[in-house]
């Protein structure tokens, strides 16, 4: 089986990136340390099904997770297993983005609040320090 040939896209292009992902799925020896820690050296026993799942799930971790689900729940189809993992990954990505955006917004708001406080404190100090005995401020007409 030629792995690169399996990566042919709808426009006829081949992808070394997709081939690398597929190698990680079909051969445990190509997996990263993190992938080996999470999935071990287990390889799904049906390559054709693994390829079907990979074409939907795309990323190595998503594909391996979907294949694990297929193994533990034979009532799933390859498509359903892959689509459910992809949906969960997309939801987690959106949640993480929202969390980062909220933290960034809170940081920006804190900076604005601090600047407002600094300016307000400076104006209050200038007003208090500029009052004369007749209640005239530093901007009184002479």
C-alpha cells in the first residue's frame, strides 16, 4: 500500500502531512511519544476501515480515538465514530477559544479600568493641590 497515494485530494494534490498522519495511524512505530503514551502501540486491525475513519477524522489523535470507539462499540459505523470525535474536538476547540478570548477581554478591561483610575486619581490630586485659600483652582483667571 502506497501511503502517499492514499492522500490524493479532490484536486489531485498529494500531501506529505496527510501521509504522516496516516502512517501514525497504520503503524505505531511512526507515532510520537505523546501518541504512544495516549494510544499505545495498538493498531486497528482493518486498514480499509482505518482509512475510511482517517478521511473523516483527519488528525491522528481524532482518528485513533474514533478507531478505539469502533473497537469498543461495534454498533458504531466508521462514519459515526469519526464524526462524533470530530464534533467533540471542534466543541473543545471552540470552548478553549472562548475561554482565551474571555481572559483576553478581561485583561483589556482591567487595563482600561486601571488607566481610568490612574487618570481620575491624578485629576483629583491636581484639583485638591491647586485650591487656593479663596477656593480658586489652579486654572483661576488672574
